[in-house]
């Protein structure tokens, strides 16, 4: 079985090297990258891997970002040119962490009649700038936020079976095609997500996306950048030391050094990820983060409505019995 | 744990021994007029002190009322923190820790966790105990919503002990304003052995089926869709056709081979091995519950996905049914009177 990953990248030199090293150590067989007009050294970094048959780079010079189109194209290439069985569509700030198994083992366990599995964003918060790389200093995760305008909102990403005619949605949250039925309540991967890393990167990230119809968090960030300015926005989404102490105290922030340790092991020469077995506490922690994303599933709403109706029936029946007994 | 039993002699002892070794502190049992020796097993466990028995006379099967009563007793009189509402044919298997450990991991603000029911298929009755014979589990491939199928996927729930909890028929849901469900995580599997031998179908179908019929005859509660298969079992027993009913469902060795090859059945020796271990050990002790492997977890996730698909359809049907009931209730006179009284009271208060 072969697993491919697609990546759209633009000027993310602060983590694209880590991204490649990490996912190749995970056992990903083929990485297809669309490099969108990078000028910060990202392209050179990608070129260093040109000799590695596992990395294919497509240079894209279009002015505007056409993310869904490019990802769909790469996901199809994975099927037609690279013999992939599964495709993971990723961004450069996402590190796909396999839970309790190796990537091929996890995806190989999905029976043929299912074709999409979910992964949950685990949100690492912005910390004050220091010289160390992001993974060294960003080791705190927050609970996802329901409000879509927050950069730390709850979200699922997907991995899907490779199909020559697959369509991947904007933001890589859905994939459409024959047989792509969803395994809804299983999270074989966590996506360790580092969306905001430095003030300069925050500015670039959102200004670059001004022209696209992004999610609500992008629109909201752009509006605030325009009205408040970059440093005010940066300070608003930053977790300072006081906030961190409070968050660790009340459990709204969690220390998570998995990526840092994995990267250290890889840099020490490990060719695979260090073994990691989740505990019951890890499972519960993940389930908690999953609640908000599940809320958006239609049946949860149906179930809620049914529960409310049952309560009102109980009340109505109780009233009928009371009045009946009294008369 | 609460347990509502009727004529369960072939499985009750195993059930109690298993759960008392899996982390259950106390079992509250309602015995609904058993006559097959179930009474003696219960009396023996009652004397040992970890089982409390409530006895109901032969009459309508008032499941919701009895289970709700037991669940409330667990909170009010037994100091329970969590309650599992079980049936005798269910083995609640915690994933990666004892029942106490997995439930202790649930954060305070959540009060309900879901359990996925996994069905074991019947095989010919060669006289050995059920757990030695029934070692194949159904792997659902598509959502079965046929109410007459014993193999419909469904979930049950485990909830925090609460003195005012209300159980829904069959223990599939809990109604309580202050218990929030933790979704998307199934720390406990419910391993289900519903059909075990023709004699069990005969015994259970007859007495219990008759009590169920009595209940619906004497109650306003509409028959829930899930009972169609119980009705078939009852009919078969009454007509003296329990044997052929069972034989039609039981799998022979060839069927099992084909089922495994087609991916519809999976060998599952967990209950057998746990019961062997307990039998070899005598009294007391606890069972180990290792963390499931990746493959086991994936297989479990697929069962959950099938259930999820079934859920959507079933919840839609359930909503239709509830809407009709609310509509009917709202049209009845007492409710109109009650509403008028409430309006009057509100006006009086405002003055």
C-alpha cells in the first residue's frame, strides 16, 4: 500500500524543512508539493529534496491562490502517476500524527467500503518570539474554540482513498468521489497544527489570502488586521506567560512536546517516528477536543431535537396524569 | 450495574462473575418472576453481599419503570458514581482499563458515555456453555434498520449516578437535563449474546414475550421499532417453533468459514477466555483489560461508522414518531387544562 501527501506551500521556510523530514520519517511514500511563488528560501529548501524520488515539486506562478484546484490536481496525480492508495491533503503548518500505529497500518485497516477518515486539528498556540525553531518553543495546545472566527477553532481534516477523479474541497475538509464514505467517529490521526508562529508570519499568512474566499477565521483576521493593525492582532492571539500559567492551571492549555521530541529523534538519525502509545487520558483529551467538531454533524442535531421532544413528552404526560388524577 | 432478568439461568452466573471482576462494585437486579433456577443463582450472590435483588411478580414487563427505579437506587442508596444498565446477555468490556478506570477518566462535566453493542452470532447448541460455542462476532457492513433483524447496530449508554435520571426503553438512552453526553468516544464495548440455544429462545420467548405483550396491552406507550424481533421470537415460542426459529438463525461450520472469508464475521475469544480465567481462579480477583490493538480499534471504528449511518435514519424515524406523540398529547384535554392553569398561575404571579 502506498500513501501520498499533498502540500500547498508559500513562503513557509520556517517549517517546511521540518514538515518534509517529519512526514518522510512517518513513512509517507510520496509527497507532491505545489510551491506557490515562494521567495523566502522555501523553493531552495524543496530543491534540496529534488534528488529524493519521494518528493515531487510543482511550481505555481499564478497571482491568486487557487487552493482547492491545486490540491484536487495533486490528489489526482497521486492516483494516476504515483500509484497511491491513500492521499493525505495537508498544509505546511500541519503535522499528521498517527495514533497508535504506523500510517500504512492505520489506513490499511479501513475496509474497502469506506474511503475517508478524519483527523482532528490540535491547536498549538502562538508564543512570544525567541530564536529557537517553532517546534522548540510552541509546545502548548489549547482546547479548540467553537467560534469560526478564532484561529484556534475546531476543525477536522481528511485522508481519502486515491481516485483519479477525486474532488477535494477548499481547506481540505472534504473529499468527494465514488466510494468515499466517511468513517465518522474514528480519529486515526491527530493534526498537530501550528497556524500562527511569528508576528511577521501572521501578517504574511493573512494578507496573502486577502484575495481568496477563505474560511471565516481568515476573513475575520483580515478585517482586524486592517482596522487594528498587525501588532494589535498579534498581541490579541498571543499567549503570554500570565495566560499560560492560568491556562495550565485550569486545564485549558496542555503541554504537548510530541512534535519537538519526534523532530529531535529524527535529527539524531532516527529513520522512523519514536513509538507512542496513547493512554486513556490521551484518548479522553482527544475526545474533548472532538466534541465541537462533532456538533456540526447533522445527526447530533437530530438527536438533540429528539431528546428535547422526549423531555416535553414526559412533561406533557406528567401533566396529563396529574390533572387526570385530580379530576 | 443494574440488571433486569427473566429466566436467564444459562448466562446469569457468568454475567455476574464477569462484571464483578471487571470493576462493578455492586449489581442491583430486578428479577421478573423467573422460574428456571435464576432465582437460586441470585439468592446465592445476594448472600455474598454484592448483589441486591428486587423481585417483581409475573405481570406486564415495565422495563422503563424498573430500570429507572434501579438506576435511581444506585445513586440514592448505593453511593454509585456511575451506572451501567445491563441485560443478562451483555458483557460490558472496557477498552484499556477496568470499568472503574475508564469511567474515572471522564471529565466531570460529561455524564453520559456511549457504548457500542457488538453482536455474537448463534451456533448449534451442542450442550456446551454459550461462551465456549459463540466465538464469532458480526462485522456489520451496512446499516441494518430492519426492526425485525436481531442484528441492528445500536448503542447503549453508561451514565453518572443521579437520583432523578430517566432511562429510555432498552437502556439505549438517558433523559436527564444535567447529564451531558461525551460523543465520539466509546470506552466500553457491549458484547451481546442474544440467541444462545433453542431452549433459551423457548423459555425466554414464552414467558418474557407474554409479559411484553401484556405491557403494551395495558399501556399507552407505542411499541418501539426495536421490539419487532422480540415479537418474532415470542411468536415462535408460542407456536412451539423455537427450535426451527433458532436453527434458521444458527450458523454451521461452513457458514462461519464463509462469513469469515467474506469479512462478515470475526473471531472474538475475549469473553470465552475471560470466563475460563475466572472459572480456573475461583473466587474474587479482577480481570485484565489491555489496550486494544490498532486493528481492533479500526474494526471497532467501522462498527461505529455503520452505527452512525443507521443512527441518522433511525433518529429521523424516531423524530417523526415523537412529533406525532407531542401532537396527540397537545390535543388532549388535560393538557389544555393544565396549560390554562399554568397561564392563570403566571398571570396571578405577575400581579
